[in-house]
C-alpha cells in the first residue's frame, strides 16, 4: 500500500499506535492531508471526523475521560488550533491526556502574509504540559530520529505524572499529496518505554499521618471531581467507620455511598445550619482530594473557619490552596494514599469521637427540610430536577453542563449506581454537549446529558456530529436561558439582568431535534413529565431530546428560597 511521502507524519502515526492511542478526532483541511493519510492507512487507529474544531476537541475530551485512554486531535493550519483552546484548557485542569496535533506551514512562511499562517507553535503553551515543533524538512536520518524522539517524549509526557494535554505542531511543505511505497524505517518502530514505580508513603510519613488522624477529634474529608475508583470508594468507606472522620462527597466525585456513610448533600446540609452549629463542627484536619469542589457553601465555610491542618491528596504540579489553609501537599493518588492509611489505622487507634455521626444527623435534618420545601413548590427548575434525578436508570452515565444544572445535581441523590461527569476543570458552559457526545461513543450503555438551554445553544452544532448513536439522550432545562444569573448574587439583583444576562428568547429545540434526526419529547408540568419519561427511556432507535419547559423567573426565586430554609 502507498503512504504519504511525509516521513514525519508516518513516524508520528506509528508512535501514536505504539503508545496505545487508538482514537483520533480529525477536522478536515488541506495542510493536514498528509497526516490524515498516515492515520487512515496505518490500520490501527479509529478516526472520527468533526468539522468544527472547538466541538472536535470537546468530543475528544469526552472520549478520553470515559475510556481512561489518551485521545489525539488533528487539525489543519491557521486559526484551527486556536479553536481547540477551551477544551484543551478543560483537559489540562481535569488531568486528561489529549495529544493535540496541528499541521502548519513551513517556518519561513510564518508572518509573511501567506494564507492560513499564524504563530502556531506554543499557541496552547499555558494549557499543555509541553509544546513540540517538527520542522518541514525531515529527509535526513538525523531529523527522522528527532521526530521519533519528539513523538516518544510527547506521548510519555502526556500520560506520566500529572496527566495533561501536549501539543505537537508539525510543519508540512507542498506538495501535500505526494505518495510513496511504504518502506521499512527504523524510526517507525522505535518506541521508548517508561517505567514509573508505584508511589507509597514512607513508614516514617505514614506513622506521622496516622498518629495525627488518630488523635484528632474532628477530621473532615472532602472529595471533588474524580473518575470512578472502586479502590478509593472502599478505602473511604473503611475510613468513614472511624467516628472522628466525616467524609463529604459530590455527585461528580463518583464515590459510591453504599451504607449511607458519606455526606453527599453538602449544600442542603450546610445551608440549613446556623452559624453556631457550623462553628461547633469546625474540623481540626481537612483532607481534600480530586478536582475543584462545586459547593460554594463548603468553600465559604472552611475559608471563614479554617482547620488547623489542611492536607491535599493528589498528583499535582501546582500548590492547590483553594481553602486558604493548606499545610501539606501529598503528591500521590488518593486511592493509594487512603488504602495505605486505612491499613495502618488499626482498631486500637479508633477515636471515640462522634464527629461523623453529628454530621450525618445534620445531613438528615437537611434532607427533611429539603423534602418539605420541594414538595410545596410548583413546576419549576427545582421540581423538574427532582423528577430527573429520581428517575435516572441504574448504570447510565450522566453528563452535566455547567451553570445551574451541576448545582442542582448536588441537591439530589440518584437512585442507582451512576457515573457523573462535568467540565469542572475550568467550569465553562462551552462544549458540554460535545463532551457528552464524545463520552457516549466510549461507553456501551446509555449516556444522559442534563443541560440548560443556554449551554445547549452555545454548542448546538455538535448535534450534527456523525458519531452520535441511539445510546445518547439529553434533557434540556428550557427556562428562558441563563437561569444561573437569576440566582447568583452578582447578577440576580441587577436591572440589566433581563437585557444582558438572561437569554430570554425562544429556543427552537423541537425544530432542531427534528432537523438533526433526534426523537423529541417535551414536558411543562410534572404530569407531562411522568407521561413522557418512560418513552424517553425506552427509545432505542434514535437519540433523544427531552425538553423540560419551566418558568425562568419563578425558578430563580424558588432556588434562592431553598437556601434560606432553616429548621
């Protein structure tokens, strides 16, 4: 079989395969044609073609998150690579290894008013672990070795230590359609293997930390966003049996709350507590793990009443001090850390404190107040979300958009074992739909996106993606757009609210669903929801959109009132 005569492209494609990359999301162009040829003819790569580079990058992100494998991106020259920036930034802060490949003009043509040329090398430097530049002329053996070395280094860099995207900018000169017989070349087959010994606490460090945990009357563990880990769930469950340790989790932490050992309604619990009650529960040691925490209540609480010690557990390159009280950075995986610690917290060291039980009592009270308040509300965002989260089938993967949707998710518990994900790395509303579509292609079961109408509109072109299957379903909260702005203090009281912040226009969701080949459902009351939901679940021939039409202004008032409820 013939292949491209650009040996740099052939080497790069070969190294992707040898380092375990099996999926590449490609956006069409002419400058990247040699790389497309190399990928399409290597035989071991699955390609997904997405025209819009911004959407393509989020689709790749979704694929990588669910598959737990690196996914590559390929675009042409010019502004194409700049459109990757939002998804690459999200991947950077979520520690997701994307391999970004941008085709470029030869260096001598940059800044020479040639079409589709700009400074692409290091264009994403702030949001990748490392940037690489491959020159156009790679005919000499020495340059082919260089391409091989760069490719190996980039692929090892992306998946080692703190995982993150890398950017490979590959310069290609004309002609772009040159072909040659595929010849043997040693630089096509040399892959470099890296061995990283498992991280473990030293006996001295472990002894010190176990002693601190045993002696403290009040230990509070808080889990931010994290991929599902049965090992971590089991270790935290063991830890939560100690009376002095309370464990708080959010839906996107993906910690199984079997036995109701964990506090998984953080906002409901804290918003129902008085200042004196909060002060009485002030922890001595706080341990955080995972990524950014959604709950503003727990962040405000611990910033105002900081613990004596704050340990952050996770593989990081920066000093993460979100609570403004960090005393120790434990640079290892949370599963390894908590397994190690729990193995040393023997029965003799169990603290008799009732700290965990008191937190669970406050949570139970918060749930009672929650149920009472929600039961008295008419159809609105809150009651619609109650229906949604009570009805999610066991085993569905759930994707949440940013804005109010991910916040509503923290107020309810799903009835089954589900995986929850959200783009909380940088918390943008852009790309939620594309990410969910990408995620659905990497999961054999149902993927459900729960999104607001503003977020859906921002990314609506993703509905044209050819990779969408009937396993993809989405629920759209249609409240007139920008529901979060009716709730947050920074905008909710402004006279400019309706003109500048709330997208108060009709979203033609039904027409869009029909145009893109989705089956459409709609509800504007609890009765209509109940009448439609079973059909929405059972639909297996087409992807589905379920629009929940709610009154926007009322929904904002109801959510504000929710956090004012006290016993």
